[in-house]
C-alpha cells in the first residue's frame, strides 16, 4: 500500500511542478494574450516561490491542527481554483491573483506531502521513497515544457490552461479517493510545543538543504552564461547545462536507494556534496573538450544527496511534530533560495564577471558540508540512530 501511496503523492507533486512551470513554458502566449512584458512574466514566475517563507510554517501548523489529508485536499482545491482563474483571465491583476492562489496551495502541498512520505516510510526505505518523491519535480518541469507549449500552439492559450486545470482536478480526485493515513500514525499536536522541537539540528538540516539547492541553482541559472563567456555558442552552452540537470534527475532515486541499501546515508551525502563542489572549478578551468563529461559526472554525483538529506528531519522530529517541523525546515530553505540568486547576480554585476556565481556555488557546497557535520554533532544519539 505504501508504494501506491507514494505514486499518488508523486503524481500530485508532478502536477504541482507542471503548474509552477506553466507560466515560463507558456510565456510567449501569455505576453500576447495579456499584453505584458518579460519583467511581468518574471514577477508571475517568482510569485510561486515568494510566499514560501511564511506559507511553509503556516502549512505545517494547519496540518497539525486539521490533519494531513484535509490540509492537502484543501491545497489541491486552491491549485484547481488558481488554474481555473488563469483559464478565464484577461488582465495581469487576475493572473497575479490566480498565481498566488496556486502558489499557496502548492507550497503547503510540498511541505505536508514530504511529511506524509516520511510517515509512510519511516524506518523502511525512507531515503529511496523521498528521492523518488523529489524526482517528481524535474519530471513535472520537463512535462510542462513538452506538453503545454505545443498544445497552446496547436489550439490556443485557453485550451492549455484548461488542460492544466483538468490535470490538477485529476490529482485532487486521485489523492482524495486513494490516500490513507498510515497504520499507527500519531495525530498531530494541535497545541504545537515550540520547546519540543529540536531547533538546532533541524536548522542545520534545513541550511544544508537550502545551500545544496542554492549551489545547484547556480549551474542552471548562470551556467549557460559562464559557458558562453568561455566561447561556447549559446545553444551548445544551454544544451551542456541540460545534460547536467538530466544527470542529476536520473541519480536522485539512485542516491536514495544507495542510502537505504548501504545504511550509510551520511557517506552518500558527503560524496554528493564533495562531487557537487568540485564541478564548479572543473567547469571554470577544464578545457572545453572535457566540459560535457565534467557536467554529466557532476550532475550524477550532486543528484545523490536529495533523498538522504530530506530524510534528515524525520530522524529528529517526533511523529506528532513532523508537520510543523517540516514547515520550519522548508521555511529556512525558502529564505536561502530567495537570497541566493539575487546575491549571485549582484556579485556578478559588481565584479563584472558571471563566473563569480560558480565561485559562490562552490562556497555554498563547502558550507553545506559544514552544515552536515554540524547536524551530526547536534543531533542526539537516539535522534541520529537512523543515519
């Protein structure tokens, strides 16, 4: 049953990723339809992540009070409503409103479903399950790019939005009809005892996850520009970076499986972080003929970490505090994800060289290694027994 549940959660999060990517994928059609600029498209894209700092904690608290299934069901309803607003909107204001509604639903879904996976797989293949769950994000991003633009081009923008609304509705019905509370589940603590949270190790785990993702984002945010500065044609540079992303997506489930199979998640995380750190100087200084191989190898190594990293909160959070604790975990993550791209861009502007983003990325991976060590030092022997 738990693998069926994982598929239900994977499907819902894949639809969330498609919804996140929809604005970027359909941007040419949206600009024509709403008569807006690229700057406004950027605002619409950013609105899906911006509320995460507050919404993640709030979502965890709501799940503690009202229960996981009801919270996720309500989140999926918000995602359906947001998609439906886009289907009928003719103004930027309504598009912004629809995007915010979808974002609130999606962000809460992301937090609570992560906790659901931990509940169902705690002590048994949890790194593998979380790695599979996390890989739904690149799958959804890719599907959004493959499905939505051709559909809008062959029909119209409204049809593409209707298709997204139908997919989101299907995820809602699928989840509501299939998801079950895991056997022996401990109900949430409605009062939320702040003193009972293991704040220090939880913060280090969240910082590790945030720094890892920020460093990873340096590759796909600035990698094409870095390679172009090295003399590669724009198309070749973008293609090379896509190989890094695909390699990382492929190795995410492998990393989770290895962590569970070997019983050494800490070792898998360390190998991944060191490999992810070394790819930055490799891309900056290796001859062009070795760049693609370095990116593929770097992606394969970097992709090993997500499963065992996201399983770390489950090692230190009591079952009744998992929803709220996972919300805290993701709030810290969203803070770092909001700061990092702006910091990298401003540094690149200041020094006049986009390669500084890769220096920053390597530094983030190094700091992530220290955050991992700090987690190990601050988690109690009982809490870290599963690591």
